[in-house]
């Protein structure tokens, strides 16, 4: 009986928050999809108060799950948002793990979206690099399958006193056109290869489909679904840094930094 088998192992709700869309998918214990992918347009302004209820809505639509993995477009430290350059300016200081655990009543793990995309793409051998081409420009680096944490190259200088993000994000693609954007991407790959000496490069994100340049033999374009499939690794990889136990929910002085998000769509616990 497949339904009994699925209830015996944990189901993971994988969420991928992007600057233009928020995606959701259910995964079985081995990381295989159990549902169709749901995509909703990222609200404007993309505040915590707008996005958290949208995640609750996706969760309600997809059905039963036991735990949650979230890929977030910014730096995450122990469940707290440090940066969110392509969302609203109110995100830094938000305890996203606590907010989602409060709303969904399930354990939650959150990581940078490029890191999660990497977990869904890498082979776990040698130096593997991931770049994501979406609203912004994301990067992740893995050594023998182990993530190098909080390595954010997007905001480093790239060319003409501008960062990788400014030169290769969605706005740049729109402003300079596909041909010039691709030439910039070729230059970026060349520089990153010299600096990182990666064994393999994986290129993902919503704008990876706009890549027209010939890629080096050790570079591969991966499906954007990797940003969801990689969510299983947040529960499988012992190296993922987890929030400290006392901060499971926002309490005490932390409440001043991360005000509770009110939602009329709080997910009620359902009896199985």
C-alpha cells in the first residue's frame, strides 16, 4: 500500500523563494517529487508579511507534510535573514525559521537558495561550483559534497566597477539584451574558473534558459527544479548549520528584532 508507505517516512515541503516567483513541491524521503510543482508570483513589495502567508497558502494547497526546507535569496545565519538584496529592505533581522514554524507548525530549515540549488545538482566529487541566474546572481561552492558556507560572490566587483549581480542579474539582461549579457556571462565563468579552479560548474536559475554561449566541457546547465529537489539535503546533510535549540521560536528580546507576522492563513494541525 503506497499511501501507508509514504506515511511511514517523512514528507518534505520544499520551498524556493525567488525575486519573481515562489515555488513549492513535496518530496519523499529519498528526495523524489510527490506532487506537481506550484509557482506563485512573488508579491510586490516582497515583505516578510506578504511572503510568509503565500508560503502557508502553497503548503495548504500541496497537502500533508512533516518538515519544511526553504531556499532563500540571501545570506541566512542560524535561521535569521542577514541579507535579501532582491526582496524588500525589511527582511534583514527576520527570524524566518521561527516565523514559518509558528505558521506551519512543522520543523523548518532555511538555507541560501544557491546552496539549495547546488545540493540538487552536485555529484559530491571534487570542487563543484553553482551559479544561479535569476532576479539576482547567486553562487555556491562545494568541496567533496560539503558546502562552503556563506560564500557570496554576487556582490564582489566584476567589471567596470560593478558587481556580478549588477552586471548579470535580470535587470542587466533586460537592459543590455541577451547577446551582451551572454558575453558578460562567458567572462564571469572564465574569471570564476581561474579563481576557484572548479572541477565542475552547474548553471541554474530561471534565466539559465537564456544562455546561448558555448560552455566549457566542465560546465552544465541544470533544471530550475534543482532549487526544490535540493531541499531534501537540508535534512540529510549533517553539515547544515542548524538554529540553536533555545531559539526554536521567537521569544523574549528576539521578538523586538523579529515582530510576529500575523496571518489569517495559519496552517491548522490536521489529523492524519
